[in-house]
């Protein structure tokens, strides 16, 4: 059963996790026409996304650019890029999302040489059409990837990883043809700095961080750091930091038996009371109540 609405926070970041920590890849087979108002509304996520259209017409918006995608077309959307899909009726879009580290771990030569250029060089997206030989080849490889996901064999994870790497190789070789953040109405320098600052936050959220620390990570002033965030998401760096901490804390809360005090400390909150207050503001329940309700629901599901 597919989703019928896209869930985001106030920064328009999608709230749904795609894949798992040990396998950050997810395949979806969706009908845009079944979403509320036949629209997968504006959102962004840190995963890369590859989408194909197999039935119907899809109106795709990326930044300030709008495209009409027909059956046989596709699109690649870079990490952190705002986008939207809409249809006037049935529109089937198989798609995959995967985190940058799915291809290779951060710090590896593969990551630095082949992944970082997409994350930090201003690439936005590319629409894939069958008329181009290399794009036609990539769309065919993408269809093969969908089949691997649908018909899971004993080695499907290994085969999926290999297929994604092959697709990524094609994308990398043709990266100069991609639209940039500037093409899409996004300030390239601000977006690059924003991505580097969010990366710094995600790597150091357990520590006591200040706005000055975040700004210093990319060599800019606190004022410029605030401006870069405002150009990308309606959040300040500290608000983004707290949201990321809360998301990490929620995972630990619901999927481990660690104490709430330990979770608060390990995710960078200065006190349990401060953690409780922010958690309730974000999720409309206290950490303890959320854990209790989650465990109760899991117990009910196991009994059914």
C-alpha cells in the first residue's frame, strides 16, 4: 500500500526514512495520482533519487524549472534539491532513493572522487530522455534495477549495489551535462556552503556546537552561515542541529533500550529536561510516552 501524502517538516525536508542504516537504499512503485491532490508536494532529502515514468504524464518541478515527463522519461535529482511531482490522473513512477554512503563509505577514495563532486559542486538534476543514447542506456539499466528489487533473490542486495554503481558510473561520466543549482534558481555557493555545514552538523551533532563552530566549518561568518541556511531551508543552523539531534534520538528511543538520560547526552543535548522540552515540541509527546506507545503498538501487531 503506497503513501497518499508526502510528510515534511517546516524546512520541507521529508520525514520518512529511506532504507536502513545498514542498507540505505529504497525502491518504490508509486502512482502520483493516488497522492493527495495528485501531488507529491515540495520536499527534499539527503538521498539521491532516480525516477522513471512508465504510465501517464508527470509534471516535475525542480527549483524554478518545470518539466513534463512522459512514459519512457526519467529524472535524477541530487541530494538536498527541492522538487515536486504532480499529475492529472494515473501516473506510475517507479523510483529509487539511496544515501551517498550506499555507494562507498565517506573518506574512501571512491567517495571523494565520485560522490563528493555531486554533493559539493552545485549539480542539481538531469532529465533523462530516450532520444539520447547514453540516457536510453541508463533508463534501461534503471529498469533492470527495479526488476532486481521486485524479484528479490538470495543475493539481491549485492546485485542492487552493483547495479547502482554501474548507473552511477554513467551519471558521473556525463555530469557536465547536468543542470546546476544556479540553473534551477538556487544560489550555488550558498547551497554548497549549506551542504557542507549540514554535513558538519551530521558528523558532530553529539558534541556541544555553537553557531560559530558551524560557520567556522566552512570558513564564513556567523551572519553568512545564517544567510546560507535561509537561502536553502527556513531554519537557522541551530534549529537544523536540534532537528537532526531529535531525529537521531528518536531512532535510539524507539529501537534500543538505552535510558532517556543516556540518549539525551549521546545526541548532544545539554540536559534531559531540555531534551524533553524540545522532543515534546517536535513530536507532540514526551520521549517516555512515545517509547511506551511504540512498544505497545509493536506488541499489538505481534499478537495479530
